[in-house]
C-alpha cells in the first residue's frame, strides 16, 4: 500500500498521468573559444582568451530550415573590452559549409556606449568551417553544429582585431516539463 501511495504522490508532483499540459523546448548550449588579439594603431598588441559569455546563434525559420547565417558574439576576457559581433553568410539549408571570409559574406561590428555607438570593421578575412547541421529535423530542433573559425579585420581608426584558434560547438538539449497547477 505504501508503494502505491508513494507512486501516486510522485506522479502528482511530477505531473505524470494527471492530464497536465507539458512545455517543450530547447536549452541552447552554444560555446565559442579562442584567442582574441587587439592592436590599436602605433601600440603593442594585446592577446587574451575569449570569455565564457562568448557564443553563437543559428536560428531556424518556420519550417525548421537554417536560412544560411551564423552570428557569433565574441566577448573578450577583460572587463574593459566590448563584445564583437561577427555575422557570416552560409549556404542556405546546408549540413556543412566552408567559407573564406570577406567583406561581402561577413560583417564584424562592436557596440560601444559612446558615439559612434556601432563601429564596423573592414577588410574582413579568415575562414569558417562548420559541420553537423541537421537539415532534416524540422522545427524546434536541437543544434549540434561545431567547427573552427579564424577572422581578422581593421577598424575605422586602423585598429586591428583578430581571432585565432577559434572553435565552436553546440550541445543543445530538449526539455519536456509538466506544468500542472495546484488547486
């Protein structure tokens, strides 16, 4: 009898068998690592690791296909530095891609608190290699993409930015949580 009562209590608490609706979704876990180098004109270069806040996004369209763009947030591991945003055009709906970066297929910007609030870099160069995009999954799929990234560019004041030894990986997970409400 105690086993049945324990099972009944556990089922109620966990929302099992109660006819409760569930909430399904994806927990995004997308990380980027690498070495950032920044060199103002006429000064020595500084190099440091990317911060843990660095990541990337690939958003599926309403049919679940990836429309051909990946956006990286590259956050320096220094409190005084501002994050950079790199957006790269990919082949739409491709499972993998190799892209030589140029100004025509990649944009690199930094957002700062003082005008000009957005600084756009030019002379973008480097390479992106991405694999593991599931193009058959449909809408609300966990992303399992991974790859490597190197990029360099020059800012409006001739400062130079570079990312070397960049790697990225997505380890998204799916959740399905009961949302029963008490009386």
